């Protein structure tokens, strides 16, 4: 190891080497603290190689608490916010011994005066403190699962919410990494058919001052304090065991056949805008870590909605991101990442660059190019929406899929063509660049928005508990309440809601692309109409496992639906549908009118109900009926097929052993029919 260039705290048998980046600091001090986080001694970091400051301290080992003081110019109008009175967390700290505790001393400026007036009060009593960890080695011998994208079924969940109310788990483990890896949880997910668990942010996060003052919480965790340290909130044994517990969770998930994907936030930090606290990056070298507002260096450029934007084009910020990602793969054992506001990372000189240096680094990296990479392909800046612009091996969250599927099943007319495009894999977005249908991560619900139950129970968001006067959360939900807002005991309302939930989920799992289900949707979890519960660390967000018993039929429906998808290659194609003739003499797909003919141009505008006939490699007819009355579908009589019920709520097929027949598709339902014919050539990819 080259002690003059490596970043972070690395112990050997005689001591620990500390190193930190700062291009603009004048002097840096290393502060060592005891187990109670009281200062033991301060050491000048007197070695400097380029912009890396380093010092070797003999006689200390793993478990040592530490932080930095970074001295330099206090010149906010020039983008510099050095303040030697502030204790600062090492950006490379692998473990956090103490999270920040809100106090005026955390702020680099005097909040009683103005942002340009320095605050000289020492923050040592409440600042975040890092802890030296042992050698970074991965002890697990489990090989990477490497589940093909075509076979992947993603389950998006929050660590705490997943297990906190599960009474089958020991109370001490509920809401923790070990709780998420407990037998009841993993057995449930295995029975459901999930292949890949996507975890909301697990990096240590800042608890926003406003939320704490109002008795709320940064529950989701999209407010990074560290890019290496697992959040101690989810550790049953506290900060000292967070790394071991996280790795044990990953090992247990791998043992059960699950991949683990992390939702990661490299677009901003939890230090907020120019009025935020000085916890780490701001005090170490604000001008290097953050993008400044053009022409106003005292303000921060914000295309994330969170007050600041990381300068991802800076060589050392880019290195921080890459080192962090490799650490979570090589040491912590994860299988991939979902990048929050990924377009931010591709910006250079404040403009989106599809050929960015960071993207090229990811593509050629021998470790990161081999894991699952998912982009949330937008940010809030100019030209930030870039759905379809990411090259292989990237996959992308497809919000156009989400919106058109919701609109179709909410009864909007004239969008059948757009709906067909999305369920066929969104070739308009992903076919260029030799990409595959699996480039699209299809979802109807995610953490950001209504749950599935709320999507059919509320027409309006109910976010009063967030204490933002209803300003937060999107109003464009494309939801419906089936005649009664919120909870209902009306049998007709409940029946319609159940029918719509089944139709939405069936659409998801028969679509080309990679399906992602929101955790708890399989048993009807509700957030009481809150479509932005980022700050609700309570029963609004936690999973009510009692619903498994009351909604057992719905849970079984989802399980069988996932199994049905896995059993039929037609639903998991590796090539886009073209309508061209295949080896069996039939087109790979035919869009079918209920009148028993191929759809024509005008039909896409005026015909809401239609069928997707997948003719290869196995023969399925999937009939979609979004209207509130039965629609009879006349089946093809050109071929000698015996139609059998594959999936759906109800069907009457006339003379199943003869040519043709009629399938009656119930209101607001999906019906899947399967052809039985020995003449089919199934060797078609």
C-alpha cells in the first residue's frame, strides 16, 4: 500500500496510516478520541503528496475514534468555508462511532448574524466521529449469483420497514440488518419468487434538523453522511457491529439465492445548501466537493432538490465515488446498485454529457462493470431527464412505463398504443445502441409514491403528517379510489380495488423488461394515502405483517403470477418484439382486436381493450380490458389450437378443443390464454 496516496484510515500491526484529500486547505489536524468521544490528542497531518495529506500514527489500532480539523480561508464569497473549530468526519471512514447531534456549533457560520460570519464555537461535543476498522477483506466464499436480467424479479424495500412489525422475529432484531436477513423474511421472499432485493439507502445518513425538531425522521435515508459506513440505525449491536451485521445479512441473502442491490446517493450530501451544517466535505474543501452556483460562489448549485450537488467531474470526488462502489462490492459483498438521480453524475461543466468520464470509468472498471447497474435516469436540472440515454450494461427505471400503465387502468382513453409500446419493452427508448428489453426496469409502484393499495384507494395524496402543508409529493398519481376515498367496507368498492390491483400486477409481470415490485404490495400494504413518507419512521411506513392473513388470497395471487412469468419464455424475451415471422411460421407478436382480427391504426385510438398475442417461443394470448363491462374476445380460427386458461379472473371459451372460440374478459381485468399445440416450434429465442 502506498501510504502517500491511499485515502482513509488503514491499520497495520504497528499503527494506523491516515490520509485525506484537500486541495485548498492550509493545515490539517488529526484528532484522536477515546471511547466516550472525548479528545485524547491532536496530531498535525504534516505529510502532503499532491493534494493528499497523510500521517502515520504508531501504537493505535482498529477501534480508534478519530476526526479532522481542517484550517484554511473563511471566504464564502470565493467558495471556501474552512473553520478549524469544526470537527469533521473523514469521507472515507468505514464506521461511524457517533452520529451528529444537532447544536449551533455544527454550523460553520453564525446563524444569529449572517452566512458570511464565521462561527468560532467548537463542535467537538456533537460532531460525527469516525472509527478505524480492521483490514478490508471479504470472508464470504459465496460465488456471485449473477442472475440473468431476463430472469430477475426485483423487490424494493426499506431495511427497517421490512421487519420492524414482524412478530416472528426476535424483538432485538426487528428493523435491523439481521432482521431483514431473518428466516421469516427470507422464507417469505423465496416463496414469493423474488430473485433480487433492492434496499433503500443503507449508508449512514444525516437526520435533517427540521425533521428532528418536528419529531420526524429522515427515514428513507436519501441524505448521505458517509459513502462507506453502513447506517448504525439498522445495527442491532450499535455502530461497532454495523459492518459485521451488514455482511452477515448479505451472506444470508446470498445463501437463500437472492442478489442484493443498494440504492445509492452520490448526487448530493446531507450537508444541505450554503446555510447547512459543516460535518465533513464542506469543511474539508467545499470548493472541490460541491458545484457552486455560476457567478455566485457563495451559493451552491442545486439540481437535486436537496440543497447541493456533488462535483462528480472532479478527479477526487470521482475517485471517492468509485472507491465507495468497489468497497461495497468487494468488501461488503453486494451485487449491484441503483443510482439515485443518476444524470447528476454524468454532468460536466454543469451540462449532461452522455460520454462523461465517470460513465467511461464505470464501463471499463474490472469490478463495477460486472455488477448490476440501474440508473434513475434524471435529475432536476436542465436536460436532466435522460430516459433511454444510458449505454449497456446499464438498466434504467422507466417512469414512462409506470405512468402509462396507471393511466390505462384508471380508465384514460386513447392511450392503448402507448400502453402496448410499454408492455412490449419500450423499444422506442431502448432499441437503439443494441440494447435489450431488459434495459427497462418496469414498475407500477416504488418507494416514491403511492403503494399499490393506495393507488386504488386514494385520488388525492394525504401527506399532512409530513408537516409541509401538502406541498411535498407529486399530485400526478394517476390513481383512483373506486368510489370512496381511503378505507372502505363497501363490498363493491373492495371488489373493484382487488380487481384493479390484480390487473396492475398482471400487467407488470407479463410485460417485456425487468419487473420491480414495491415491498408490501404483495399483501396490500397501505401508507394511509401518503405518497411521500420519506420522514415517517412509524406505522405509516412499516410493513403490517398481519395483512398476510387477511389478504392471503392476494399474496398467493402474486406468488402464482411470478411463477407464471418464470414458466413462460415469451414473457422474458431477450430481443424486442418485431412482428416478424419466426421459425414456427408465425410472427413473434400480434396485436389482437376483440373482434377477432389484427389491430389497425385507428384501433389504437378508439379501442381500449385489446390482446397481445405472443406466438413464440410459447403461445400466449393476453387480453387487456380496462373498461367497466365484459368484453368478449373472438380468438383466431385460422390455426388448429386448443385454448386453455393460462391466467385471469374469469373466461368462457367456446369449444376449447376446436378452432377459435370466445373469451369473455371481465371488467377491468387481464385474461391470459395459452395455446396447446404440438406443432409449435419452441426453439425460438
